[in-house]
């Protein structure tokens, strides 16, 4: 099965692109971030018509919002981090029955953080602490787990176009990368790096200064798999093609294939 993650930066704007991408890339599950619309505005019928009749949605007007769009039934759907009070719609999780057994899929739109030492950065650290504590319980309950989403963190210097110039700026701070490594220490693996990949592989490019054309990007969209799933990972790619669309999202899809 194939699972994809994509920060669409407004589903209302990008819905035709999402439908076109799904027609060309019929993944079993597409995990979306930054819906920027409330639940009642979610295009359920359009996605059902496209073959995705199982949707779990956690929307929010104007900002944030996450969803799971699936060909397969979704069970045990939960929203946000258990035990962490949050007004933002950032996490949705569900269980999927697969040929190898149940799989827990967690889709997150991680906090941006704005700038080190800001109130929003402190919120990011608290949010990441709570996410890790909750995931540690989830993995014990469901060892076959996949965590996907827009992490708003570069794991290391290989994941940024300018490691020196952006050193200790947002998405690149030691604190953020330590939080990311703490997630990996739960028993998760970066699926993209299980394979030889081209250098300067990124998933996000600023709209300004011809960043995509110049490949001045960041890899901040990730798919992490738990150790029991690692032997099943048959491939993981970043699909840059949607970033060439007219009025694209600043992010592009990441896709993992599980054998």
C-alpha cells in the first residue's frame, strides 16, 4: 500500500490539484495538512467521487486543519494530542486494517514556531514534548505505526539548502532537531533515508525569490515508520511535480510504499 503526505496550503484553493494528483497517483491514503477550512466545508463528495470514500477530518477556519483521505476504512479516529489542551487543529490519527495487520496512522501539522525565543517557539517545544509522550503510549498500544506530516523541522544539515546561513534559525535550531531525534528514539525511522536519494532533496520551497527554480528548499515533510514496519518499506519518494503547477502549494507530496 502507498501512503502520502501533503501540506496543501488551503484545500479550497488546491482541491483540483489534489484530485488531479490522486488520479495520477492512486495511493491508498493521502494525509493532508493546512486545510484552512472548517469541517462543514470539506469536499467529501468530490473525494468520494474520486474513489476516496473514507475521510477523517479535523478542520479549522482560516488556519491549520488536517485530514486523512482513504480508500480503506478508518477506525479509532482521534483528534489532537491526548492530554494536551490545544485550540489548534493539528493532529488526526486512525487505524487501518492491512494484509499484515492493523496499522496506526498519525498525521500532524507541527507547530511552526516563528522564531527562537518567541512565545510561539515555546508553544512548539511544549507541543513536541506532548506529542512524544503521547506517541510513546500509542506505539506500545499499536506497534505498527506511521507518523507523517509537515514537521516544520529539518532533521539535519542535509535537509536544508543553506546550512550555514540558516544555522540556529527556525526549523534549524538545536532544540528542534533534538526534539526530532527524540521522536526517532521512540523506535521510528525516516523512511526517505532508508534509500539512496539525490542530494538536495527538498519538500518545501518559499514562493519568493524563485526558490523552487533555484532549488533553495528545505525537507520538512516526513514519513516515519516504526521498527516493525521497516522491513516492509519498499520505497519512499518526494514528488516535485505538483510544485510546478500554477498556484501550487509551497510543499509537495512525499509518498511511502509498504510491501
